[in-house]
């Protein structure tokens, strides 16, 4: 069996994220704690000194630790349909039975912050959490972006809500937002996002110093630690290690023969095991739509306008023509030989356009596309034998 070089920086990122969860269990006793969706303006909470945790990230953790199925079954037994997002079911299961959950669940929040720019499920998920915990919920409504850039009235609408959001947070925590602190947090967020984008761009090198599953692990700080020095430190170290690989001619997949593009969320319950057949065939996932979704930069001139533009423009909130343009641009810039699309049972907004994307890549760029049906966290929806056969057939035509 082939061996593959491991990135030492990923070990530190894993340690940082483990400490992140454990420290929040302790700090929740002394400072306000908010659960927040991944596409929400976390910089505001960070500037106010409010601790934040992401149930979506925790759902991914449950998948990676093979705990999601049991927790989903707890939620289903409580009446939550099996068709719901597996992140939501796993997290609700952890709330209902924390003794069976990784890290014995997440600490009880004081506040809930839901932003509608990623899906409609989070709205109902957070409403359910508000009922379970009997705590306040703020919903930041971000309209779907039908034009690029977003129309001015949409930005004005989102900016107004962000000011309401600040007032709401101040009322519930008795804290006051200081402009200089927000500016400092946004500066750190911009630095982390810039470093993350530079890291992703290194995949253009031949051989690529980084592979898709590495990026899925490495993305945790840009999601959960935006606006902190810890995220900046993690990415400075990772970028340095990848640049060293490039200087030494070391590829993430030794003997790289094929360069692939990935679409959708990672298959957390298998991750490296899922990508192993591709790696054994010399195929490296040099780019993907999921990790590139975290490269939308914040404008420092006007922090509220900058946040409104950035959080309105997240990949999953964009119209199909813009998504197609983004994906074809990735395919060209990273010189890929084909694309693999995860038809994710849980994430309909991410998956619903995939047949159109497949047709575009096939007809315009002449690239083969494989669509695999599975789930990001619920392994009951994964057919190992069928997946193996379809992957083998795809690799033969590259």
C-alpha cells in the first residue's frame, strides 16, 4: 500500500481546534456564548468578546468521529425526519443526549445567531434550538444573490440588519461595540482570508503540494476562528510548509498524473479513505468549490458595508451563471483533467445545480465529470461497493 506525505501543520490545526472546543466549555461559564451559522458575520461577536461555536462544524466533527449515525438516530427517534440535513440531526441528537456525543456535546449557549445565506434548513434548525434551550435567536436575512455584484438595495438592507444585530447583542450582553476593536478583528479576518486564498492558489503548482482532503481539514480555522490571531498563525505555518514542498518538488500525491476538481462538502465519515482510490491512481484534487467558498474578502473601508458584501456573496448564495463562471475558472486556472461532484444528500442547495455544471464542463471544456451520491456525515447513505466501482470506471477514462 502506498504511503503519502503528511502535513505537520495539520497536526497543529487539529490541536488548535480541539483546544477551541475545550476552552469554550470553560469560557462559557465566564462570558456569553453564541451558536452561529458558518456564513454569519462572526467579526461582530468577536469584537464584542462573545465566544462563538458552530453547530455545522460540530456536525462535521461527529461525522469524522463516526458518531453521526447514532446521534442522527436519537434525533429521528425524537421526531426529526431522516430527510433533514445530517449536520442538523447529529447536532440535535448531541443536544438531546450529550453523553453519547464527541467531547460530551457543546456547552449550552446564551444566544443563537442564524444567517440565511447558506440554506433554509439553518433557519428551522436554529428555531428548534431556540425552543430546546429557551434562549434568544437573531435571524439575519440575506437575500439570494441573483445578480453579481449584489444590487445596492440588497446591501443597504443587510447593512441595516447588521446594525440591528449590534443593538440586539448589546442589549442581551450589556457589552458595547467599540469601532477600534471591530477594525482590529476585521484586520485579522482579512489577513486569515488572504493567507487561506494564497494557500489554495498553491494547488496550481505541478505537482500540487496539497490535496483536497488536506484542505478540508485545514479549512477549520477560516470557518471557526476568523478574526483571531490563532487563524493567522495556523495559516502562516501551513503556507510556509507548502512552499517548502514546492521548493523541494514534493507533491501531496507522489507521481501526480491526474489533476481533479471537487464540488461540495467533504465526506467526513470517510475523508482520506474516500480519496484513497484516487490517490493510489495518481489523482490529486488540486482545487474545490467548498474551501474556495471562504475566500470572499472583507472591505476594510466601511466595515458594515464590507461585511454585507462578503456575506451576501458566499458561494452557496450565488446564482447558477456565477457558480458556473467560478467553477470553469477553477478548472482552467488549475488545469484539471476532470471533476468529481458529491451529490450530497444532506445539502440540497450545494447539490441542486450539479447536472448543469456537469453539462457545462463536458460541453465547453471537454472534461469528464463523475457524480457520486452519498452524504457528508450520515454513513448510512453511503454505498461503498457502488462508489468503488464508479470511481474505478472514472479513473480509467482520465
